[in-house]
C-alpha cells in the first residue's frame, strides 16, 4: 500500500501507547483513524489529541474479547468512513510475573481472551468484510519479541498468547486473498501502559510507530524494530537445526513424510491431474 492518504485505519487499543502512536503516525499521512477500547475517558483524550493535530478520527467504546462488540466496531468503521483499509489488532494486556505452576486459570484465560482471541475476533470479522469489500487492504497483528524467545521469565501466559498470535498470523498469510496483506508486528520494549515506571528504558512509542508504518507501507510480513532481538533468536534456530542434524538428518526422498507434499499429491489425485 503505497499511500495511506484518505484510507481508513482501524486500531484496537488505539487510545494509548503503541496504538495511539500508530494512530498519530497514520493520521499524519492523511489516513482517517478509527480507534476502540473499553475506557471512554481514554478514547475522549486520544480523540481530542488527534483532532488537535488535524487528524480526522472517530472512536468507539468496545471490547475485543466480545465478538458482538467487535462486529459493532466494524459496523462503526463502515458507517463512519465507508469501510476499512488497514486493521491493526493492537489491544493487549500483561499479567504480573509468576511461575507457570502458580498461575490461576482465570488469569490465563483473561490474558488469552484479550491477546489471542481479541486478535482472532478482529481478523475474522474485519477480514470477512475486507474480502467482500474487494479493495487492497491490510491486517497486522501485534505479537511481541516473546513470540520468538522468552524475554520475560515467569510470564508464561503472556508468552503463550504471543506465540498463538504468531501462529494465527502465519496461517492467515496462507489463507487470505492476495489483495489483503497480512503481517505481524513484533515490538520489543516500547513505552506504553504496560511499561509504566520504566519508560526511560523503552523505545518511544512515536519512534516505534514511524518504523512500523514504513514497513507496513513496504508490505513486510515481519515488522521488526529492536535490532538486538536477532542475538536472542539465532541460537534458537541453531538449536533446532542441530537437533534435526543429530536425530532426523536429511536423506534422499525424505519428502515422503512431508505434510504439504503429501497434501499436494492427494489433491492432485482427487483432481485427476
């Protein structure tokens, strides 16, 4: 998507932190902004700030964990601006650090409901409408560096939720039509409500947003910002490759058990080709 001017950009959790940074950045490029979250006061503050910057924007109280609320949010975007061209599934929450065996199931469900099912609801509900809309569009899901490696010990619910977002986004890339770009935003430590008290050590949300919007414009799948992450990621890939080299080394004809290859053969057989 070369230009965001006059495009409608919808952002869940768009009133604060990363979401608000993205709202300002997209808005500065002439996009019409739709933000949603559960707190009316935060939406009012964000909307006033966007308007003060000369950005056309609208806001709605909504809950990403509720499919009916997400559908109403989509209705709001279509009723207000006639559609949606970019969806940023940004809303997310953290949880106090605790060993996995001590995490209450209700806390696990709360994190998964926002961080994973909230993304699922947005992608499914807006995605179906974007497909019907038939115009070039994009859906970007907020994952985390924790989708690649464990950056924060004793945070299993959060880490699991972000791995789930990664899996969902990769599945979406295979399933969505070509005119809808799908991607995954991978924040590191960014100033937001989740990092209060340590903002001085975090990347500024506006700096982060500038990097993200440029990569979305370029059509990147992995939208990345924190360069040191590769130092953490590479040993994981090396360990995986080493395990295969030791215990399941390549051999001629080893595609005999490769699932995509088998599915292609079975499909070809059914089609008679």
